[in-house]
C-alpha cells in the first residue's frame, strides 16, 4: 500500500517491534523515526502526539496512538479501511 505511515520508535521497545510487524504483515511501507538518541525528533513526537511513550503512529494525518491502539483497530476490522481511506 502506498499510504504515508509514520512510526516513532526505539530499537529496544517490544511494542514498537509489534507495531512494525503488524504493519509489515499488511504490506504497509512506513517511515520509521528512531527517537532513542534523537532528542529533537522525540520533542516533535511529544508535541504532535501529546504522549511520551513509543511507538506513536500516524496514518496519513491521523494520529493512531500506540501499538495497543493500532492492534485494537486491526482486531475491530477498522485498520484496513483506515489505510485504504488514507491512500
């Protein structure tokens, strides 16, 4: 899918790994921003999401939240429609 998806991560976060696996399983190409050592990007993430935890995920312009939010959308059958709508 050619949807613009952005995910802010750290390399050691199991929820980040889970989110990337779920998106990859759906053939979604995403932009990953590692905030583990990039404090400027972490501040941007926190300002945009109003959250300090990773992952933080955007599909198009819509902030999804973290892995639990992404997984809930998938379990409810809403993730595919959201991805398609963001094309």
